[in-house]
């Protein structure tokens, strides 16, 4: 089996594991209103979606691409809303956006990718996690 196929299978395994976790959390968040023979589910509020995104990124323990996140949240959150939530988290420096439209919690940003972060305001958070100031990126290049 080629390295490319193994990498693809490993990525798909992560996506499926994260999606299972998100579906499990989503089930806990759903509010059902039942009346006679009708059941109505209320929509998630933005804070719930933020929580699900953070759970997904933590469960993955690695950066996830936009494509991966779309797969994970398919049928749960629309693409526009997901994009809005990611932009908000990125603007508040809660998550990092990496090259190739990948997103990560600060603790899972690969050190070698720190110079490529698209929201540099999160770099001090990553430095605190690594326990040192990354004044020079020679160590990561």
C-alpha cells in the first residue's frame, strides 16, 4: 500500500472519529419539543456551534482542513454559519488558521508551521504553550 493511500486512510479515520464525537455532543444539545404526534428540534445557537467546533478541533488533536470540517459538520451546521464561527474564533485568537485553510487549537499547531500562521495574534498563546518565546524561527525551519 502506498504512503499516499495510508495517509488518506489515516485522515479519514480522524474525520470519522471526530464526526462521531460531534454527533454525540449534538444529540446532547438538541432540544426537543413534543406535542401530540409532532416533534420539533430547536436550532443550535451560535455558542453551541462554537462549543462543537472547539470539541472537534480538540478531538482531532491536529489541524483540520476546511474540507474536513465541512464533512464533520455536514447535516449539523451549514457552511456559511461554520465559516462565520471559524472567522470569529480566529479573530479572537482562540484558534489558528494555517496554510491551505486548515484550523487548529493553539496546542496542536505543529511548531514548524508557526511562521505560516495567518492570524499572528495567536502566536503569544502558542509561545506560552511551548513554554518559551519563539523570537527566532530558526529552530522551526
